[in-house]
C-alpha cells in the first residue's frame, strides 16, 4: 500500500481540487493521512467531509500549530504504507501520478517526477519544473545525483514518492533545514539513489502562498544581491549548515569524500574565497549541470563567479 502524507493549513481555497485528484488515481491501493495544523478557515471541515466519503482518508488535527516542516513530519509518522508520497494542498495530481512514480522507483530510495507549472487558477503555463531548473539530462548515479542537487535541487516534494523505511530513517529533519524535499533528496542521493520520471505527474500551482517558488529569483534580485547585499553568503551559509547536518546523520563510506569536499567548497564560499573553489567546481561541472556545451560552461562560470549563483 502507498501512503499519501498531506500537511494542511488554511488551504480551503484549493484543497478540494487536490483531494478530488487523489480520489481519481488509477492506483487505488492507497491511504491519505492528512494533518491539519490549526487552520483558521474551513480546511479541517473539508478534510473531515472527504474522510466520511472514503475510508482510505484519515484526518488528524494538531492541538497547536507546529509549522509546515514539523506538521509534515507528523503526517509521515502516521503513515502505514510501504511507500509514502508527498502531497501539497494546492496542487492537482494527474490520474497516473502514483502509477508513474511507483513504476519509476526501481531499486532507489526515492523517485521524483516532473511538474507542469500552473497559475493560481490552475491553468497550465506550458512550462515545467525541469524547464525552470534547467536540467539538461538526468543524473544516473548517486554521485551525480548528489552534486546536481547540491547546486540545482531537482527533487520536488509534491512530485515525489519514497520508501517508508528510508523516509522514517531521515527523521527528525534538522532545525537548520528549510525544505523537507531537499533533505530527503540529498539523503537518498547519499544512500540508495534517486530515480527520475521525466513525465509531468501533477500541476504545480504558483501563487503567493506557496512554501517554495520556482521563480523566486529574478534578474534584478540577482544583481542587487551580487553587488549590494549579503544574500549570497547567507545562501552559502545555509547550504553549509545543511551539509553539516547531513554529516551528523552519517553517510555510506563511499559517499563521505563527496560530502567532505562539498563542505570545504561552501566553507570557502562563505568566506569569499571564490577562486579557491575553482578546481572543485570545474572537476564536478558535469555532475552539477549535466551539460558538456562549452558556451554553457562559460556562461555558468560567469554566473557563479561574478553573480555567485
């Protein structure tokens, strides 16, 4: 059986559409574990309404607000299936969402699919998450997955599914980690690997209340941070804290050198020693960006060493 973990909070505007899309899955052997984080709107009422209609849906209500990350952890801890799929409250799954992910998992710990971006009204934009992340080709080994996600995280939680025993072994998520999907993706890359399904498995709704946003960096923001702000070093410090948290959990021996080198890379970036990281960056360029195009290499070199992105 596959469990679906849904962390809900003030989602009454969109949650019915997502629940309907889950009910329409071609895979029927699933349970939905929805945990409401003290919503002040009608979210909990809607969830309970759906639970009375379908016995596969279980609804829990927190006594106090836990915040997105802890609420999601609680939802996962209540799951009983062999696999756990991540569900946002405002997306719309395609009918073959679970089918494609289960089929694509293989021997890996986690599988992630592509997502079609949609506007607030649910209208598809014609652009996918892979387009915005500029993934030229898909990593095929754990080492390549690690380096790619270190710089261009491509595991999107709402388009992912993982083995339950693996996920529960990644808990609790360290306090310094902002996004659960990046944490699980990196843990999988350092252990059993990440599989990728190029097909779109859902509509990812873009609106002002998203926990994450594929468009959060526009060109003016990049220029401002590069020349006026401390934003880049802040990002590097966050990434360094993330890697140090991975070290504390422990990784397989054959992946330890990759992690150690990445820690050194970001330590140098946080102190402004950009040139000192040049050999590392060039040596792992293909693993990071999946591209052998010389022009692409030069443009990316300018981007990381001048604009620090």
